[in-house]
């Protein structure tokens, strides 16, 4: 048994694949979702076993009060957290900078950056050996966009993931002396529902896929594999690093 893992945005897509992979690795799970309760509950029912508790937790990661309540429920109903995956994230419709507005940027950064900060802080308060915790591991789900910049598509989304990469680098070095390993994963283009928001239709996704050196889109399970490895003791000397899972993109 590996202890308890919280995955944000776990109801579908990459988060759900991470949940399945971590269940197979022996973790008990806290599955966070924002709106889609049905998917999260269905996943929890699929993964729950007599020996494996799985808790579904509604919280908007951008809302401090909701994040605090979520962690209090984990404390009360599951126990000490061993792993956090900051996966919850949103993308925005493709646009050029001159057509973007402040509300779009605020929501994007509140979810993708502040959400990860809030959840990492609450996790660190519980895991830190300096504060009486048992240590743990955190993985941030970034994007290849952080390094490619997504010009003409969503430079704001790319910038939010760039901030997440900086957070991984800094927190990795800050928290390692408190027994917490922080790393990240940069997925390329993964076949999930997120592209319904980005505005990329099936045809555009196929064109994009053909341009990826490996010649296809990624699968959520392929991202989950990297996350499970980074959380595991097999990655014990990996600190503050972000791994590309992008088919060569
Ligand atoms: P997805 O299929 O759209 O799923 C996103 C998940 O995040 C959903 O479970 C959603 O919950 C949750 N979520 C959204 N806003 C939230 C909030 N404010 N609080 C809590 N949960 C929230 O997306 P995905 O493709 O799996 O992406 C997962 C992560 O990978 C994101 O961080 C994304 O930026 C990153 N990523 C994806 C790709 C890709 O090509 N798919 C590439 C690079 C990086 P509800 O359903 O309840 O709203």
C-alpha cells in the first residue's frame, strides 16, 4: 500500500487515467472534480474495493475555501496524504492576444496556477517532515505548450503552464529538505475532451497528430504512466524536474 493520493480534475481525461494507474499501484484515492459529479462517482465506483477507499470530492481548485474544505475532508475521512497530482486545468478557445480579455486570463491563471499553488500549499502543510508529516510527492501536469508558446492559438494558456514549470522547479528545491519530492510532466497533444474547448475539431487534431514526430496523438494512459513513476520510489533522485510525454513534439 502506497498511502493516499489526491488527484485534482480526476473525473475524466488524463486525471481519470492517473487515478486508474495509481489504484493499480496500490494507492487509496481522493478524486477531485469541479462540476461533473457523475463521471467522478462512476470512476470511484469502478475503483473502490474493500481494501481500497476512494473518496469523491467536489471543489473548484481556484477557490481557497473549497480547497481548504477538500483537504479537511481528506484528513477526516482518509488520513495522511502521501501524493498530490495537480492535474486540474483548463484550456481556452484559440485567439490572438489582441482579441483576449482580462476575464479569460484571470480564470485561466486562477485554475491552472493558483489552483496548483493552493493544493500544493495544503499538501505541503500536511506532508512536510519539518511540520510533523511523513513526507510525500507532488506531480504537476504542465503542457508542451509551456515551451512551445502556442503562438496564434493561446499564448495565455502556454504562459500559465510556463508558470507551473517554474513552480515545479522552485518547489522541488524548496520542499525536498522537508521530505517532499516535486516534479512535473509536460504532455503533448493527448486525446481527451479538453480539445472541445480549445476549438480543435477532429480533423484539425488529425492534422496536428501527423506533425508529431511519433505520428499520432498521445493517450491519457501514457501520461499516467509517467506520473506514477515520478511519484514512486523508483524516481527517488528526481527533484524539480519536468518530463516531456509528447511523442517527440
Ligand atoms: P479534460 O478532459 O478537460 O479534464 C479536465 C479535468 O479537470 C476535469 O475532470 C475537470 O472537472 C477538471 N477541472 C477543470 N477545472 C477545474 C477546477 N477549477 N477545479 C477542479 N477541477 C477542475 O482535460 P485533460 O485533457 O484530461 O487535461 C488534464 C490536464 O492536462 C490539464 O491540466 C491540461 O492543461 C493538461 N494537458 C492536457 C493536454 C491534452 O492534450 N489533453 C496537453 C497538455 C496538457 P469537471 O469535469 O468536473 O469540470
